């Protein structure tokens, strides 16, 4: 999957969860409907975490090469005050 496809899927899943949470707040839902909505939220949450992990790996922290600082203590000049 390409990066734009993953970003689109992440947006779709977030929207799906937003709508599901709004529907879950309706008092007219039956117990079965509430259970189905919660299952849908759980499934979309697992898929969303998967895609977010992929994006995190692709854009994650990349360590910079270590810079040789040499002997940094060799150039210290101490002054003693009386």
C-alpha cells in the first residue's frame, strides 16, 4: 500500500469510529445494536492501530550518524583565582 492509500484508510476509519460513537449515544438503540456498534468500534480500532503502526515505521525516528568529537578534554584551559 502506498502512503496516500494508508492515510486515506486512516481517515476513513477515524470517520467510521466517530459516526459509530455518535450512534452509540442514541437512546433508541436496542441492546443488540449497541453490541454490534461496540464490535464495529473494536474491529476498526484494531485496523486503525495497524495502519498507524505502519505509518509510524515509515516516518519514525531515524538516528543520525554519530559525530566524532575527538578528545574534548584536551583543549580545556583552567584559571585559578586566589
